[in-house]
C-alpha cells in the first residue's frame, strides 16, 4: 500500500490540485465563488472543466456524472463518456464548462411529492462548487444540487446548503456583537459515526426478507445474543479486518477522514467513525461511505446491513451525528475553554442550542422519523423518542448558578488514580458520558444519537442548522438593541436557560420514571413516524423554514407527502415479502416435516409397543401452529388489498395500526414454528447462523 499521506485524497480534485493546475486568475475566481457566493462565469467554468477532464483522464476516468442526492435518501448518477466525434471519424476527449456546471437528468421518476407531474420530466443538476469532484470506478463524479424546471429543490443537498447559509448569516451577527471582525463565515461541522452489520453473503441471499427489505421479518432469538457483551471492542476476525482495511483505503483515496473502526455491541455489528468535516462535505462523504461499505462487502463474500433494526432482540444500527459550529478562522464556538463560566460567547451559543432543541424538539424528532427507525428508538441500545439534552455535571452546575444568580465555584480537576503505581495519573473529565441521551454535549460538540444508520444525514442537519439559526436570529435582534451589552447578554443567557431548562436531563433516558417526568415537564413523546410527521407541516415549522429560505411552503409539503408515502410503501413491501416467504418456504417446510413425522409414527406403531408421545406432541404443536398460518395470511392479504384510505396520513395510520399488527401476529407464529421444526427442514438461515457466520 502507498504511504497514507500519498494515498489520502489521491482521487479527489481537491483545493491543492486546483491551486497547482488552474491558472492563477481562474483559481482566484473559483475561490471567490466558493467564499463569497458570486456567480461562476462561463469562461472560468470552461477552464476548470478542461483541467478537471485532463486530471480525471490521468486517473483512469472515461466518463463523468453529475452526482446528486434525490429525496430517496440514496444518491443518483447518470454516466456520460468524455468522447466527442471528430471530423476524421474518430473521437476526441472533451468536456465543456456547460457540461460541468449543468446537467439535465429526467426528473419525473424521482420522488417529488407533487412538485412535478409525471409528464413534466425536465430537471437540472447544478455543480456544487463547495464540494470536491472525485474519480471512482473510472468515472469523474461531480457533486451537484438537483432542482425542477420551475426551480423547486428536488434533493437533500440544496436545502442543506440553504440551512448552512442561514446559520452563517445569524452567527456572524452574534460574532460582530462580540467584536469579532476577523471571521467572515461560520459553518456547521459534522462527524457521523456509522454502525453496520456484516454477515455471510450466501446466507444473506437465502433470506428474501433481507434482500428485499434490509431486515429480518422472521427469526427466533438465538441461544446467545449480546448478553455477555463480549463482542464490543473485541478482536477483529480476519475477514472483518481485511474488509475494514480495504474500506479505509478506498475512503482515504476519496478524501474521507475514516478514523476509527471497531466491533460494536451486537454480534456481527461494527462501527466506522470519521473526523469532522463541513456539513455538506460530511454528507457527501457519508453517502460514499455507505455505498462503499456495501460494494466492498460483496468483494469479501459479505453483505453489509445498514437497516436500523436488521435483527430483533439485539442492538440496532444508529448513526451518531456529532454536530458543532466553527468560524472560518478555526474557532469552535462550542468549545468551553478552561473556564466556561467566564466564556460568555460560548455560554450564549450553548444556550442558543438548548433553546433551539426545546423550541423545536418535535422537528428534531421529525428529522429521524422512518419505518425502520421506529423499531430502534426506545429499544435498549437507542435513545427514546423523547428529545432531551445532556449537559453533564459541570455545565449544568454553571447554568444553574447563572439561573439562580449565585457565584459558581470552579472545581479542581480530580486526578484519576487507578491503584496501580506504574500507571500514569491523568485529569478526570469534568463529566461522565451519557449514552442514553438523544442529544448530548460531549466536550465541544453535540451528539445527536437518534439518527438511523441508513439515513442521509442531510435531513437531521437541515433541521439542526435551521433551528439554531432561528434562535441566533432572536438573540441578535435583542442584543443589537442592547444599551449595556454585558448586562443584557447576562440577562439573556439567564432568562433563556430558565425558560428552557426543562429540556436538560442528565439521568437514565431508558428509565420508566423518565417517561413520567418528561410528561410532567411538557416534553413531546412522539413514538412513531405517523405521530411525528404532521409536526413537519405545522404552522410553526412552515414559518421557520420559509423565514430562513431553507424550504418554500410547497417544498415542505412535498417532503411531508414523500415521507408518509415512503412509510406506507416500506410496510407494504415488508408485508408482501412476509406473505411470499410463508407461502413459498415456511408452509412447505412445515408440511414436509409433518409428513415425515407421520411416517415415523406409523412405522413405530407398526413395529410394536413404542412410546410415541414425543412425536405425537411435536406433531400436534406444529399442526396447531401451521393451521393458524392460512388465517393470518388471509388477514394480512385482505388488509393490503383494501383501498379504504386515500388521504396519505390516514393511509399511514392504517398501516401503523392494522398492517403492523397483522405482521406481528404472523411473525409470532413463524418464530414459534422455527423452534419446533427440525433444522434440516427450516428453509431460511436462522439468527444463530447469520450472526455468527463470519469466522
């Protein structure tokens, strides 16, 4: 392998590459577009396109694609070759500024939530100059935004960039009040920890439910799950280690700061964590990470599962969204410093986040809502559906002292003494970690732990950026009118914390007592996606997004429709898959086993006085359970065929209340049968085989 420093970013048309290859004036013009948002002139685009094409050809590229992020949650790409005909009947390799800046994919087949009629096909992809192009699999990938012919955003990237601009505008207003005239821009940064499962590919292909839905729709619990907690941080198995090594190398080539890799809590579960990047780049990188996780797994005879709950009874997959906010001069605005109680700027930004989370807790819950995440939130490895903020002992004590108007006495840092003389002493952290909190302060950032593994992080960060921008806007309007800035600033921090301290909870979010306490505090507990999504189109939400130019009203309603429709379709596909598996695999297996049991009974009875109670009891139990299958299938099939609900929310409620219940009843019977039918007859790999299949 190359030296990592040489390998890293070797397939990226980075700032370093542009500076070295572009003419100075072109480079300056491009940087001005990035930093100041000035329009990119076509003559500049032509020069950049030519240099980018030559660089890509050197890297083995034959095609280019405008790479975008439609509202499917995945990425999309249409590949065009660089070839153009010449007069001699041959070809030349060409790439124009127009082709770089704009593409025209068919927009009619992507989700639009009513923004576009099916017959209105034209859409545009527009180069996102703030994200770097890269070469992968012989193609030059150009990150782009995606919009309709009439200008509506049809993707996740466009509103994300808008939300980043909203934070920038309002945070700069605050910094100017503190006398900071150096910083020109403020950006949010993200480091998304990515959890995933790896199982043997052959077993994956024998499970239609995993192939079609990403999760197991049937499966009895294995004798050993995660009870011993022996998988967490355990020694990497050779196949897993080889997979992770290749994954790291491929990510490094693409400029992804893959930093940490380890075994997670559940058997067959793992995690990759990157270093922080600017939010839009982190979003691009996380999409690439998920794509490479799957493709590289196949090369190693593995299948990568990113569903939020691939296996019942063991931990699901989360994606911890570590979010912070920093200036272009390198100052982290959520860095407490050595004396946070004296750091007024930090306390104001901290208070802004606390207020934003409390004011818009429902929107944060919306941002992580999906049929898949409904299985995970509230389980033992994931935060509950109740949004709260963990600050830790020191920051909570500081804020409570401010609220009470009393002095805060700084505590000396305790030294950790482990009781072994040869081990070094080191300062104890000011607070413990809380792994049950949905939204935890972890030193100089907030960790939003409710995000599901398969999610694009664009959605949660659009909401985070916008709600914080709104709070900063409110603070700026108050402080810009201040007659005594220091006094008014102190009063604002005190008043805001007092009004929003109900959202602070440093205890065990899994405890039943917290659910009762949260209700007393007036916090929301939106348990399912269907409970949650109407909050997205509330007047409060529409006003927020339109005020900051993140979404238009139509764009909000379109996404609401898409999310509800996706929820219904996901459950519909799962239900149809269950029906197919039961009809095509489970029932025939049960019949075969019963037939052989009957033959054995007849043989034993014919041979004399044998005790056949075991076979008779087993046969009776299987026959009784098997007889229930047709009834449960009929119920589920009739529900799927019903056309009673036409309004999308009512349709989603129907799936939540009726279809999920019928699916659960069918699963219960099949899982019981799995424990009774002999292994050689059972037609699909069981949990124990899949979770321990990679050795």
